[in-house]
């Protein structure tokens, strides 16, 4: 990882239910940085929900838009970026994350059963096409783990409240510089 003082981007990764969309805004607020959830950008670019893109255009089409959106977001500074859980399946995204400077990639880790329980407890469970395909779920989870584990920082989330996750992340980057409005 770069020197914490030069970090200008934090990228949150992890499977569905990892807490990326909860932790991201909290972290961004703390740093007075922007926050972006790439699924939201994909949806506004496509003009439809992720589930509709999967159903009407297929997963490959979704992944192509997702990779382009991530590339765009990673060009910004002072930003926390929450990736969709499957974003790291795309090789070009993995390569981008590996070579991006001034960036800290954070893996929010939890066992699959915890992740599935969290997703099912949310009201938008039916909006997650990957969750519906239970047969493939374990295979997807296992094959993604090695990629998630390439992150600079891993935080095990099951025993932690969201604020504690944020504290753990920030503790790994002493000296990270918030935006000017915080001075
Ligand atoms: C997906 C995860 C979702 C979303 C899409 C595909 C996946 O994002 O990108 O439904 O392949 O795991 P979240 O991880 O934010 O739920």
C-alpha cells in the first residue's frame, strides 16, 4: 500500500452483504471525501436496475458496463468507491486495482452464511440476481476469495458495528489526509 498520506482513493471490495454500501458513506463522511457505489452508476448509465440488466442483457453486458464505470471512478481523487461483489471477476478491473497508485483496496470479509443472512434480511434481496442463483453462489464465493484477499487491508466484519469497521480501516492508514473542509 502507498504511504497513507498519499492515499486519495479507498476501494471497498467483498461479497454481497459485506457492508460496502453501509461502510462506504460513513468512511467518506469521516474523510470529507466523495462516495460512489458503482452499482448505482451502472444503473443510471443503463437506465435500469442491475437485476433488469442481468435479465434482459445478460451478466456479461453488466460486467462490461461495470468495468467501464469502475475505470471512470478510479480516475477521481478524494473518493471512497464501493464495488459490486463480482467486480473483481473482471480481469481488467483486477489489473487496474493492482496498478493504481495512491489507492487503498479494502476487503470487507465475512463467512458466506453471514453474508447470505445479511442479504436476506434486506428488503432488496430480490434485486440481487446472483443471490437468487444458489447453486452457483458457493462456487462464486470460493473463486472470488483469492481476488478479494489481494486487497491491501482485510477487515473481518461479523463482530463489528459499522463505526468500528470504519475505525479499523482508518487505523490501518494513520496520517490519511481528509479533504480541506475538515482542516
Ligand atoms: C453482484 C453483486 C452486486 C451487483 C450485482 C452482481 C455479484 O453488488 O453488482 O448484483 O456478482 O456479486 P453488491 O455486492 O453491492 O450486492
